[in-house]
C-alpha cells in the first residue's frame, strides 16, 4: 500500500506506530501507561464507558480512548469524561504529523488512525493518568492500539502494561478484512491477550468463536481467565425495596441492606444486575488442555526457579491415577474458597444486552482492585459509576418538542412532563432528557421523541428490535391504564425506521431483523465523518430496494431523503402520534441526529 493509500484507508499492522512511539517521539508514552484493553464486535464502547466511569467514581484519573469518535474527532480522547480541547487536539495532531514526516520512516508515515492512537497515548502520558481504558479500532492483533506489554512488564511483546483484556461478543463483522470465518475473526480479536495479564471473556453467541477465544486465552495466560458465562450472575431485576411508612403514607424507599452509594441512584436505579464475587476462574477440563496449561505454568516457573526441572521430572513420573488425585486436590481447594459476596449493579444504559456488558465491566474492575492495587474501587464506587454512565448513540431517546414547537410557532415546553414509561425515561439515563432537553411524555406524545441507536450489524439489529417491541408493548399498556387508548385508537402503533448504512454492510440481514409488516422505512445518507475518508455511506435508494426484496415482507412503505435534517423537519410536522421513530443503521447517522438536534453529550 502506497503512502497516499495509507493516508486515506485502513492499513492494519504495528510496525509504523511501534517505530514511531519508540524511536521518533521524545519518549515512549507507553512506558507511563497502565491499560485496560477492550476488543470485540459489539459492546466494546459500553464496557469502556462502564469501566471508565467506575474508576472515575473511585477517584482515579482515567483516560479513555474510543473508536470511532462520535461528533468530533477530539471526543474520542477523554480524561475524566472530558474530551481534549479542539485546539489542543488539532495542535497535537499537527505536531505528530510533522515529527513523523521529518523522520522519513522507511515503512511510510502513519495512517490517520495511527496518528489518532499516538495522540491518545501521548496525551494520556503527558497528563499522568492513573489508568487508560482503550477500545480497539478494528480487529485486535494488528490494530494500532495493540502495542502494550503484559501486566508484569517483563515480556518483550509490547511496552507498558496491559493489565486486563476484555473480549466482548464477537460476530461476523468486517468479513474479508480481519478474517473470513468466525474463528479467524476470533483469533484476530484475541490477539490483544497478554501473558501474566487477566482476560475477561464475555458470553458469546457463536460457539466456534467462544471455544477459539477460550483456547487462546488458556494458552496465553492460564489461571488468569474469567469466563462471564460461568459466573453466578442473574438477569435484570428490580431490587426488593422496603417501604418506610410515616402516618400511613409511603415516604421513602430503601434497599433491604443499606448501601453507602444508594442515595446516588435511588429512584432511578430500578433495573439492576445481581452478580457475585470473587469470580470462579475458568479452567479447561480436557486432558490435552490441562496438559498444555500445566506445561505453560512449568515453563514460566523454569525461568524463575532453579528447582523447576526437578518438579517437571516429578510431574512426568506421576502414576496413572494422578489425574484423580489432582481432581481431589482441586475439590478441596474449591471447598476452601472464600464466601462469595452479592452486589446489585444499577443498569443505567437501556437494553437487555447491557447486563452482559455490565458483567464484563464489573469483573474487569474486580480484577483491578484485587490484583493490581486499585483499592479505592469499592462496591459503592462501582455502583455510583454504573449509575452515572452515559454512552450516546446507543438506545438514546432524543426529544423533538423544541423542534416541533418551532415548526408550529408555539412556545417550547418549559416544565418536565410525567415520565410515561420507565423503559424510556427512568431506565434510560442515556436519553436526551438526562441532557436537560426532555420535556414531554413519551406515552402520550410519541411523535415528539426519536430513538437513536448505532446498530450496524445483525446482532445489534436484533437487540434493537427486541427493545423496540418492549417499548411498544409498554406504551400500549400505559395508554390503557391511563384510559387514553381511545385517543389513539384510529391506528395501531407502528415503527418508522430511519435508516442509513455504511457501504459493505449486509443490509438485507440487518433489515430482515428490523422490519415487520406495517412498518415504515425512510432511508437517508449520513454526513462524511471527519478523519475517516475510508467510510462511505450506502445509497438510500439501494437500501429501499433491498428492503423491497426481503422475502419476509410482501411490501414496505419506503421513502428516500437527501439528508437527516429533512427527516427531522418531517417528523416535527407530523402530529399523527402513532409512529415510534427510530434512527439506526450506523453510528455516523446517530451522530448526525445529535448534531441536527444540537445535543452535545460530551
């Protein structure tokens, strides 16, 4: 790939940025950083947000790097949740380009993404963060963020210390770029794993991906693996509150066991995930796997103990019944494990799948506090962090009331409306009402809201559809309870999908998950994201044609628009109040929705 092609496209590989960090910069910023590294297809950003917010609540100075950026390139780099200033970011990027070009590297100058990653590492090091939470850009093994060494700092694979690696759910995304099969993709994403570090494996929908990740984890860092699937976690639930009564009236709510942080999320932390710690470590049971894990441990011990060779000889000379003896010893050790502690984690981010992301984040945090000295990460700090988390563009409710008022020439609402359904307001701290602009009732003014989600692949689309169906059911129930169903009885509730895709996405698979008979489809392009010239939006007419060819739909009411601003104007003028409006298909389109409505989440 030529230099111009590298500058405008994706060039996976570590040679250029590793050389730049170690040889061109005044010092290697990685030497000053401790890292939590997060890879996967879906859930990476949410896990990063949860981990970062909990560490911040505990009083640590936290740097966070996400890919891609949301509204502007500088918002991908944040310390304590605050993006680097636009001017400072521009100056930093300019300096990196200049010193890189001046060095005249034989393997070519940095790509745009490598420049961004180098800027993040340098800024975090200069600001002396306590820990950096890094999201992989694409894949893992050859991604520009995969430059950190293991937790002990002794392995030559990378500089700095990657303390914890989280592997989120993996799916068939970026096929042909990072792999041609789910196993190849899993191998690429598992490339961030490091010896002597801790590995958190999320629950995986694809068995082939799970077994490949688990196998590679045990080869890389045996004995330091937490498999979320095996943990005693429970589904979303409502804590069993006790009612405090005075003069026969309910005056307050409190949990059965007082928690120091409960006041921080009392009344809004209604959805919780119950988890237990310390976690059960993941171990292989097959003899071949156990033999391999033992050999890795023995090899590690050989480098630090002169008596290891004798130990290996004794191990080889064990009788046939050694496996049974080992199992008995393991059972005895298991019986002596400390009693597990149960904790309720508030789920401020909406969506069923966020329970899995919260589990991954919690066990990563538990490892940090028990293995790496982050002792201020108490249960209370984690609970506060999980309640305070915000992650825009993922099941975010945005209010159109002000835009609608401007269209009809009426005063904008100034008083908060009744929270129509808990799913849309109290369970969605990710909503615009949390940003100060939500003023209307979703139940009785459905057309004043738009649900924005960056779902851009089939699994994410399936979760979005599940959330939409739940929301429609709750709205219908609330309208019935309020005896206002007759006001909306002319038509049944429908979904109006406002969709835009990046080129190369499996549009048929995504639309097949989203669309149902009676739904309406509006297709629209998104604006070109800054510093990402390789991203191109799909033709809106092509999206509509794909939808019309779906075998599951006899017909679909589809319309194409030139830009999202035109869509918002149409929504503001629509008073039918029978459509749930959903913007989805791309995170870049979700960002356009925030820009159009002038909502700034960071």
